[in-house]
C-alpha cells in the first residue's frame, strides 16, 4: 500500500514545538475572585499595604492584632447588652448551619470545604457552653498539655502544637486574648502569611449526640428504664454534659473550655473544620507563635550532639514536634504511624557514671504510648528516676524515650524558632511567573546587613489551607540561595522540603551573618495535578449551589493574593515601560506607513487621472481632426 509522504521539518524545530506544548499560552493566575465586592476590594487593599515591612519589631503585628481583637470583643459586648441577647456569630453560625443540613439537605459550610462532595464530619447537635458544662471555666489551673484531647477531627498536628505550646508558660494565653463568658464571645489571634490576624467567635459547640427530642433509639432506651422520673434530664446529663460530650477537641477536665473554643476559632479562620484535616506540628506552632519552622530528618542530622543541644533548649528558644512518616496508619512499639507528637521536655542526667539523654513526649489522643525502653512499667524505672523525672505511670499519652530511640523511631522533626522583642522583621511579598524548566528566577531579593547579627531567612508562599477548594491544579516547591553581592558562589542554600512546602528557611546564627550586601536567588518548581480544577472553574461550578461559602472562601483568597499585587517589580516595570514604548513606536511606524501608503495611493490615482485626461484630450483632438477631414472631403465632393 502506498504511504503518503510525511511532512519533514528541521530537527531543532521539532524540539522547540515539543517543549512549547508545556508552556501555558496564557500564563498567570486569577488574584481576585470577587472583583465587584466592595468590602473584599477595600480589605484586599489594606492587606496589600501590609505586604512590605522594613525593620519592624517582631511583636508589632501581634500587638496590633490583639488591639483590634479586643476592640471587636468590646463592641460586641456593648451591642449584646444593649439588646439583651447573647452573641451569635453571623459569619460562623454552626447551629443554623446544622439545621439547614438536617432540614434542607444543604451542605454544611462550617463542616465541608468548598470543593468537598462527601460529608465526613457528622456532629448531631449544637449547644452553648453554659448548656454543656455544669461549671464552665475557660482555664482551670492554666493551660497544660494534659488538658488536650483530640476529637473527631483529624487535626492531631494542631493538637500536638497546642501540647507543645502549653509547656511554655503564657503562650496559650497570648493566643486567647479577649473574652466575655456572660455574653458568649471569645477573641483569638493567629499568625497568617507573615502577619497576625484576629478571629472572634460565639460559644456554640458541636456535640456527639442529638437532642433528646430528636433522638430515636437512645430516647426509647431511657423511657424504658424503670424509676426514671425525668428521662430527658438524665439523657442530657449522660449524653450532652461535660467535655466528653463534645464532638471535636475537648479538655480532660469536664468543665474546662479553652481548647474547644480555640479549635473553633482556628477552624473559622480557615473557613471550616474540614480544612484542619492533616498537617504538621510546625505549621500549627508557627500559626500560634509567629515562629519559623525548619523541617529536619533524623537521617540528615550531621552532628547529633549539636541537635541534642537544640532539643535541650526546648520551651526556651525552640519548640519541637515529631512524627513517624512511614507505614499505613498502624503502630510500631506503640508509636502511631503518620501521627504527630509534641516534645515536652529534654533532660540530660548523669547517674551511676552514665549520662542519660531522655525526652518527654505526648500523644494528643491522651492515650497510646511508646512500648520500648523507658516506657511506663519498663525495667529502666527505679524510685530514683521516678522522683528525678516526676513521672507517673498511666495511659495518658505522656511517655519518656531515650534520645537514641527517638532518632531511631521518629524520622521527621518540626523545629520552630521563637522570636522575642529583640528580633526585627523585614518582609516583602511579590508575584513571579514559574517557568516549566527548573532554574533560578530573574526575580531576586537584596538584603543589606549593617553589622554582624544572627539572621533567619525565610521564603514563603501563601498558605492555601485558608482557601481550600481554590488552590488550583499546581503545587509549588520553594528553594533559595544566599550570595554575597557580586559573587557567583553562594554562602548557604535552603534544603528542599519533602513535606512542609509552605516555606523554607535558613538560620545564620552560629556564626552570625557578617555585615554587607547580599542577594537571595529564588527557585520555584511546580507540579500539576490534572484532576484539580483552576479557581476560575470552581467559581463557575459552585456559584449557584454554595453562594455564601464561595463568598467566604473567595474573600480569604482575595485577601491572600493581594499581598503579591502591592506593586509591580522594578524589572516588570522596566519591561512594561519597554513594551509601552515599543507599542507606541509600532503605532507610530504603522501610522507613518499608512500615511505613506495613502500618499502613494493618492499619487497613483492622480497620475492615472492625469493620464486619463491626456488620453481624453488626445481623443478629442483626434475626433476634431477627423471631423475636420470629413468636412474638407465633403466640400471637395461638392
């Protein structure tokens, strides 16, 4: 059979066309999804102005957020007392949300993400704090790690972060900054994308069991019990009273309330409870302290004595979380796989001529502990050690483990450096186009250090947990290198993060960074997930079915992306100016060309008309001559 000849082209052209398929024809990203929303536009503008800071005290943003939060709570208290009503949060009304789900079969906005199609979290009722607890108190003898009990939410990472924070005095109260239990309003502050934000909630909480009048099986069981004069009251006392009745996180004390309310505020800040599913301890600690987390793998530790020295400074300069990253959610000697733990304490004790390095860890479940050496009941424990470490046996999730076993059984560590008033912050947000080829970008940051000082450099991207469902199909990974100005060789570079992709960092503290001018070169790589729709497509899909949820998450999206739009980069400005001049020159050339072409066209038609006139005159003269000859001929004949 005769084959049709194939069209051949140069090999280089073939290669160029192949790679060209990987480049988007319309690069970029939508940075505002609510362009006609006046509040969103105004709020985004305010956020954009805070996207750049120069030498600001590390606590300045926190103090401003606390002031704003207290002002919000004070205003709400005055309003509620004026109308004699408890506070109901109109932006996160979980009771109305649950009723709409039950009666109207609408997706509950406080329990499901924007793109979620399956409801995984199923609380059965909602009540206020005073209706759940017999003697509710926000703190009972302060916030401690033993207070923390994880609920039905898969936020062990956040619970472990709270366990870790509670070991350092005053860290939890720094987050819970304002409240009025009588009115039922609570104010909290969290760190988001380089600045502190405030969040205010009411005191309604989800419960595991439905109300007595709405239950079927449990109500019948209580009615069938003999000598029950008030089965409804007894049902409430058993099923809907105390911390044990809460669907989400609860304190171990049956009347303590700080933990479920803090978790609710954190869920509201992220849009819903579903957004808290899965994470890393370091991310939670960053959001609660404003610190900077570095991902450390036990297999990468060069000097284990130096790392032990950092662990010894836990609750002072650092906070630590850890986890076992392998497996399929099983356990290894009592250590749960893919689960987050908080490191509470590190002790180095010499006893009987031997140095023991021991660490105290806590499981946020409040149970299930390490089963190896130094576990509860193991042979290592003697009266000396029980007294020295102040340890008590019990399945409370708290256990001790040796440093050697810690590095052997935990592969992943979140090390968060804390910053006090003696640190200053300089930050700048921007936007970049990410090329398909993995290489360092033209966009660079320049740093000037006036004296030798400890420096922590962080390269961050927006935390997409705040706008789940609108993340888009791309996942970005960050890297950077620090160069002295004018030098090609770099001083230090960040390690690529395996799991925590929100930011990468480098600490230059031992030794300190020398005075001088430096350049930070950036590298961003992207991975595309074909099954994930872009934000603009999600907006079209849900605008009719989940309007209120889209407005809420869309506002969070717009506020986040406003940071990168605060001003064009200088290079982009230059390129834009060059493009503008080039376009103007093209317009001028096109105009001159059209003018010249019109002139040539007019000259051509003028020449044609002149020729036509000449031809017409020639014809007229010829006709006149012919007529004259005919007249002469006629006269001769006569």
